[in-house]
């Protein structure tokens, strides 16, 4: 990522000729414009690491770093030093001088006591910072004001360096710093759903960034920028390939490519992991079975792990999707998920690797209620997994819908480390064209109270291990990264990558604070820009919930590609892949009865939660139709009937998008034209599609409810059949 230079710093020599005068005057005029206008030609590649805007805004009196003391003996140390030089050059207008000792005001010391004697001499208390924490402190050294970023490891120093740059970028006062921070979760990983042919399942940002064909010979510089961006938000692991895995990635030819990526990421504290296909021993190993209890299968995985670690000594481990959506798994041999996970765990254990075994499972038989399956299959296995296994659980019991209750497995497996799986890519929230800030979704889930041990047993506390004393902790985010120049397909989708990383580091961070941080780093510190953008972001996810189906409705999207509305979807291979299975709308009412009188999914939650969810009068209205089948005429808190409330929410959602468009239009001239124009165009698409969701959904639900549209609710412009006839055979991101 290049840091844009400071505008208008060049001295202008006065010309002598008339033509020269004209050119001189024009160049002065242009440089004055450049000094006041927002930076031009922003294509989003620099993400939140632009290192420019805050510098342009900083006053000449602001303290500067004049000297940098940093070790450079290892690739990791050089990465830190170079990032600081790059960042400070952009932010301050000039880079600090590299120095070995402090001899003037404004020294910055970065590193570990071990690597940098100047830090060793400070005798700082680093004992509680662990392997990845850091402290940043303003102090005086030999009478000179200085700043130290210290840690026990290079990784900690790296995170500290990025935290310091963040403080500068967000316009914080750096004269009196005193920060200590360490990650609350140990494994903070991205899950790429990238296929080896560069197709990205549920990817809306172009192709996979992994150019497998040219690896390992060609190391795209983008890989380093990817690692920098991840390190800047604390991500320390990446699963390179799709959970619907191709066994080929475990062959020697691909492992060489994986090793090249691992080498590139290592200085940035990032380990690589791979999705392992459970039937790999058959497909690439020539065995007749993949039975986890078969000795030959066990030997095969051990040898495979040894082979991987010989090439990648810090390989992170395997992610596995087994016995889910047709993927092979231990149940094919009458074994359990624990048998399967432990097979791989045993192979990885001698090398320190872990298994992330997904709980997104459902059996081949049609379930009575798909929401109950993961709990039913996994709770009996609590305590049966090896120490180096984490069970990776999606945030809700169905599938990354715009709103779901928290997954009932959180809190229900006290003897098993559970890892959160969030979706960063917006499969169900408008692909990459809709503006939907997911920080609020993540926050809602992380703060949900499981009540498993009284009040305050939040999902975040299940994850950080404090609730049940787990040492192995983590979070996974399904990446939204692709080959698009702006990485995520849209400028605002970068915020979701950012928010995911910050919450994986500290699940207690407020979504609003993260949105503000990101906005400042991405669009600048002008309060007239920050406040409106943060306002848009904070309201955006609720808008999507409203225009796609509020009040606990879920799984209403079109079949297959999931683009656009499809509340009418029925038939096909499985009932639980249809919309009608989930909304259960009839002439009398709507909603999935998961109460004790229905599927009894409520009983998978702790009693204090179950009691609330079970009662249609107490369950939050946002989840009413998730847990209850109720009459269209049911009175709601607003005084409207349920039918009217649903209509109201559809209209409210569209109105929110319209309001976002107006806010954004008002920012013209304050944002660089390139990014402004693209966001404006995408918001126009979003408004159109929100309207489409609203119209199609109302047309459909009215055909079922038979209720009239109250005054003020516009009838859909087309008959239901029109919406049902729309087809999008090449919508992006579909499964192959
Ligand atoms: C669903 C996606 C599908 C994934 C699946 C999973 O539609 O493409 O393979 O999740 O998480 O949401 O395994």
C-alpha cells in the first residue's frame, strides 16, 4: 500500500517570463486546491492504512517522532520498522531518523527488551502482556520526551506499533500515552472460502487473491499488504481454502505453494491453516477408507501432518466441515464428530497444531427443526474432544441470517473450547453492494447473555474462556476479501473486515467506537464527515433486517445464489432449504413455532433464556417469528397488528436506505470524488434492491395473509408472478 504524499510541500521558484508567470500562478492555485481538497484518486487499496489524511490535518505544533529506535535483526523486526517509517512519513510529513540512542526530543523506541537494549534499560513491567500484548508509554529518557512501544515478543511489538499508528491516524493526543493491551482471544482467524480455481464461494469481491497457478514462483506483493492489513487489526491466522474442501490442497504440489504464503505472512504474525477434506486419505492417499478408527487412516494423517510441518514449521492446523451439506465425515463410518476431530488432533498434536471442527452440521434426513441439529449432535460429545480441538460454532443456529438469536451451543458445552464463526462476507445482507455494517450484528451476539451460570454469562465470556476456564480460545470470520482493487468489493465492506478483527482481539469493544475508528482512518477526522458516516453505519444493519424481513423472519432469500427475495421458495431436494419451511405463513398466521408447544428449540437455552423465548409476550419482538407462530392480527407494542407492523418495517427499511443516500450525497466535496461516486452508486443500487425486497415480500405475504394494505402503504407495482419470474443465473458467489 503506498502512502499518499503530503500535498503542496514543494517550494516554488518565481519564474521570469510571462508564460512562466502564468504557469507559476496556476501551479500555486493548484497546490492551494490540493492542500484543502480531499486526497484524490483513492481507489480503496490502502484500506484503513492510508497514513495520509490525519497527517494533512495535524497542526505544525503537534509532537513529532524525530528518531526511531527499533531492532532489525529479523524479518518481523524489519516489518515493524518499515511500517513505522511508512506510517510516520505519511502522518508527519517526514519519517523519523533511524537512531541507536536517544539524543533529542521525540524518540520512539519499539521492540522487546531482549532485542533492544534501550528498552531493556527502562525495566518496564511487561509480565501481564503475554505473547501478543504491548504497552505504549510516554516518558522521558535522559531528559528528552520519548515514547516507548514495548512487548515480550516481536508480535506484541508489531501490534503495539499498529496501535500507535492508529492513535495518530484517529487524531488522538500522543503526548501523554499510557496504554496496555493484550488480545482476549488466542486464535483470531479468517476463513477464506476460496477454491483452488480462484472461484470464491459466497465471494463478492472478484476472484480469490491466492494466485495458486503462479505460486510459489510469483509472490504477489498484495500478499504482504494482506498480511499488513490483518496484522494491523490483530488477526493472527488464515485458513486459505474453502470449507467445502478440495483434497488437492494437501498434495505436495499445493503444500509448496502454501509454504510460500506462510513465509510471506510469518513476519506479520500470521499462521496459515488449511481446510481438510475428511476423505482425503481415499482421494489423494489411495486408501479404501477414511474411517477415523482405521489404523492406516491414522497413519496417513500423521504422515501428512509431518510432511506439512516439515515445510511449514508454524502451520496452524486444520479446519473441517464434516457431515454437513453432503461433505464426507466420520458419520459415514458410524463414528462421531469427536472421533473425526480427534483423529486429526492426534496427528497435529506433536507439532502444536489445532483442529477447528465446525458445528455447522446437519444430517441427511430431513429434520423436524434444523435449528436444533448442531446442539443435538454436539452437546452429547462435550468433554470427548482432545485438548487441541475447538468446536467452531456459527453465531446463530441457522445460517448467518440478518438476525438470529445466539446459538444455543454457546454455554452448553462447558468442557469444550468453542470458537465463534461470523460471516464477514455478506451472503445474506446484500452482497457487496449494500451498505451493512456488521459491527452491530457481532456486538449483539457477543453481548447476548446465555445465563448458563446466572447473569452476565455473555457469549463473549464463553469465547474468551473466562466462563468455563478454557485456555484455547478463538474467533473465525468468513472473509470478504477478493482480487478487487478495494479488496472487499465495496469501500464500506472494508469496515466489516476491520470490525471483525478488532472484535476478535477484544470482543468487548463497542461497535460504535470501532465504526468511528474505522471512519477516521478511512475517510479522515473531519467531524462533519465522521459523525454522519458513523450514523449511517450504525443504522445500516437494522435497515437490512427491515427490508428483507423483520420480527424474526429468516431464510427468505432466493434459492442457490441467495441474491434477492424468495419468500415463495418451496420444493426441491430438502424442505429445510426452502423459505416456506422457515416462515410457515398461512392464512391465519406466520412464524416457526419453536416454543415448548412446537419444536421445543427454546429448551436448548438455559432456563432463564428459554422462559423468555418461549413466551410470545416476553420474547423480544425482533425474534417473535423465530420462536412463535402467531396470528397476523396479533397486537404489537406499537399498537399495530403484526401484519401492519411487518409492512411498516419493510417501508422503514427502504426509508433508511433513502436517508443513507441523502446523508452520503451531503458529503460530496468532503470525500475524494472516486470513493464518493462509487459509494453513491452502490447506495442507489441498494435503494432499488431494498424496494424490490419490500415489494416482492409484500406481494407474496399478502397473497398468503389475504389482509388489505392499510392506507399509506403503497401496493407493490407488479403482481407476485413478476417477482417470482425474475432469474439471475450468473449471480456471483454461488456454489459451483
Ligand atoms: C452457507 C453457504 C454455503 C456454505 C455453508 C457453510 O450458503 O455456501 O458452504 O454456509 O457454512 O451459508 O458450510
